[in-house]
């Protein structure tokens, strides 16, 4: 079990370096909010993985998507790219995707703080006109991860005998939405750097 999740959710250094890198204002708040959502998702995924019966075969072992002992099945096609995978595995795979997004959020917020330091929770007008919708994109990405947490939690409550496919697919879709939002934020910041 520990090997499955080893290396995920890198622990932040417990130094004052975070204050220097991300500030103490809005950019740090956005980063911390995202990290809290990722931590909740991780905890939910671990609990769901641990609740899986030890003999349950994942759909990755059976490409036809047969039912497993948790009462889950997977359909042959879906829009999230999760077809043929065990729903628990889909949720666990989300931890890997989110871990990669933590580095993206760190880069965005560190860049924002270095170019536009904000000490409070309000973006001054001059900074607002410079950064555009990047603060909103960060907030929406955090909200999407929060929605992924809710979907994973629903899967956890449904695992007692009902199919959890839709919750797993929703979780993957919300993580995809967060990836898209952070990609847009990164593009917007790149445009700022080139102008």
C-alpha cells in the first residue's frame, strides 16, 4: 500500500522559504487552497484504495471491464478516457495527475509573487489589469479539485455494493478541468512575460 502512493504529495519544506517564494497574500492563499484540496483528494483516494477487498482485481487486469468485488463495473467507452479501468484505480490515478498540478500551481504563484507581490487578499487595480483573469483561474482550478474530492467521496460511500463508475469518471473529469484552467493561467502568464 505504501509503495503505491510513495512519492506522491511531496512534503513542503518547513522553512520560511515559502513566504519568500509565494508571499503571504493572495498568491499564497491561492496556492494553499489548492494544496488543501489536493490533500483531501489524496486522503480520500487512500481510504478508497484501502477499503478495496484485498482479492479484488482491477479492470486493468481484465480489459473487458468485468465487475469486481466492490461492485463496480466499467463501460467499454466513456468521455473521460477511463474505459476499461477499475474505478478505484481511476481515482487513485488522479493523485498522480494532481501531484503534477501542484508543481504547476507552485510555478504560477511564485511567478505572480515575484512580478506582482500582493500582501493582502485584494488585487490592486494596476496588478488586476496586468494579470487579467489568472487569479480567477487559480480559484476555479482549486474549486474543480474540490469537486473531484466530492466525487471521490461519493465513490467511497457508494463502494458498499453499488457501481462507482460515474463518481470515478466525474472525479477524472474535474481533474481534467483543473488541468485546463491551470494551462490557461500559464498561457496568460507567458503572454504577460512576452509583452
